[in-house]
C-alpha cells in the first residue's frame, strides 16, 4: 500500500522532536550523573614444572581447608570488575558494580575457560532518610569477606545474591543486615538430578566496636535454612542439614608493629558447616544422608614490619575442630609464616613455610604436610601486599605416608591439586616456575 504523503513528510519532524527530547533528557540526567568508570580486579597466572618430570603440582593436605599459596598455585585465575557512580545529588548516590571471574587450568592458549558472574549489584548510599550514612544494596556481591591471605582461606564469607542495608550508625559501632542466597542442585532421584535447592542465610553483624587503642570488635550471627517446597519437605523430612547457625567474634588491631592483626573465634552447626569450608553461608544439600554436627574455630593472622620498609612478615595460625554425627569430621591445625626482605623498592626475596595437620574423627591415621617456598620477586613497591609482582619460585613439600590410595584417590595429599606429576607412593615433591600476581 502506498504511504500517504502527509505521513512521509512528518518523519523528519518526528526525528527532530525525538532528538530534542533526547537532548533535553540527557541534559537533565547529566545534572545527577557522575562520569568515570572504576576498573578493578585481581589476576594470577604462570608456568611451572615438577622436578622429575610432569606439569606443576600444587601441594595441599587431604582434609585441610586451604593450602599455602606462594609458589603453590597451578592455574590462571582472574576477576575483572567495572563500576560507576550513576547518580549523585548532595549526599545521596547510587553505585553500580560488576565483576566477571575467569578460571583455566593452564592447558594451552585456546583452552576452554570457566567464566562466572561474581558480582552484579547496586548500592544506594544515604538514600534512606531515617538512616543517614547507611547504604542500601541489592544484587550479587562479595559480602564483607574475611580471609587469611597467605593460604587464601575464607573463614567468614556469605557471598552471593542478596540484599540488605549496611553501615547503620548505632552510636557505638555500626550494624549490617543482609539476606543472602546460595542455590544449588540435588543429585538424588527426587524429583530429578537437577532439582534446585535454595538455601538462605541471614547475616547480622555489629562492627567497629572500640575496645582498646586502635582495636575494634566485630560480632556476627549467621543463620541459614534451606527453603524447601512442600514436595521437597515431604521427601527429605526433618534433616539437621537444612539449617545451621554460626557465631563469630573478631578483634581487629591496627598499628600492630606497623601492620594489622585479626583474631577470630567461631562456633557453627549443621548446614552451615557440612559443605565447603564453613564460611557462614548455607550451601549444603538437605538429603537425609547429610549429617548434622558442630564446629569450633580459632584463627589469628596478620602482617607486621620487623624492620620498617626493609623486612616484613605475614603469618597465620588456625585451629579447627569439626564433629559430625557420622564421624566424618576432623581436627585441622595449620600454621604458616612468610617473611620478605626488600633489597630495593622493587626487588625482594620471600620465604614461605606452612604446615598442616589433620586428625580424622573416625580414627583413621592422621595426616600432615609441610611446604617451603623460596621466591625472588620484582614488585611495584614494598610490603606483603604490594602488587603487581613477578616472581621466580621453587617449592618443596613433604608429607607422611603415600600420596594416594591405589585408585589414586587422596590419601596424604589432595589428588585434584597434585595432578599426575606426583606418583602414588611419593612422600615429597619439588616444583619450580614463574608467576605474576596482581590486583588493583
């Protein structure tokens, strides 16, 4: 059908009107928009060999919650984040943050890479008039995480999708409230192999409580519960694994010999500890064969300067006891130090010594692994957290007993971390290589 002449002539006019509206809207938006993109991230990658032949092995004791990481990381991993303040008017603002994670096993240049959406959330600061200084947020985020740096052990971390409000001024310290979720799948026969199980965690923290000069307390309570449908509830019944609690008290000391120290005490039960490392996040299945139990944990870690700008020390000590109804728990004791001497502002030598001991609850033989790394480093400045850094390293580890069972499942060391470079009856290993490590 032929287009009427008056409609054809009106198109340019409509375009001009549209552009005018767009320009007006853009001008209005620019009054509240703050330009500039924040680019943040973390990455590590390198190459290594195992003495005697084979790819680089990484040494982690079977049953340990973590491994000492200097010269002991066998993968490429990266987190790349983009964020921006999208609105700012007076003291009110909205910030958008995102992060994508990448993981690969160093196979070759064109290998498949696991890509995951680690963060995607919006944070509104001072948008609740009744709570000045507080921030309202929703989305998926790293939520107020606490970890031991030298072995990458996250002991308080309810990261995931969620929402909440933080930094509420309560006179003495600040209050933080969050509702987090970890959704997994159940591999039992009901209702199928990919049945979604939603596990929610209520995270309550009271932080910045002054107790001594430069020292503060953080008190936390995490409650987790599986959110089951009626059909799932009927199938699983009443299982201890579908709920759990975790209580945390942590002392944080600044100006500690030029650095910081954290001492954390934790007690947790059932569903919060029977999957993962017991981080305070409800992330376990709820099938009847998942046991209930309890966990006690004491962690002390930090960094100090033994000689200002010349010689520093990272350190950690962990004692963890898990007891389950089916005797599948264990006592884990870990201690590690990383002294570093700075020859110049860019050249340093680091030595890391870490020891892990695991005593299974069921009476099996105890396991231990000791790991020692020497690294020559070139970094952007001095200090244990100066990055980027490029390092040459040599790592030696020994353990009691054979590395693996006859079927190559783990005996003394973690089979997944060690790879094929370690033989079944080995009780020590030596690796060497080069690695970069960066965050910004």
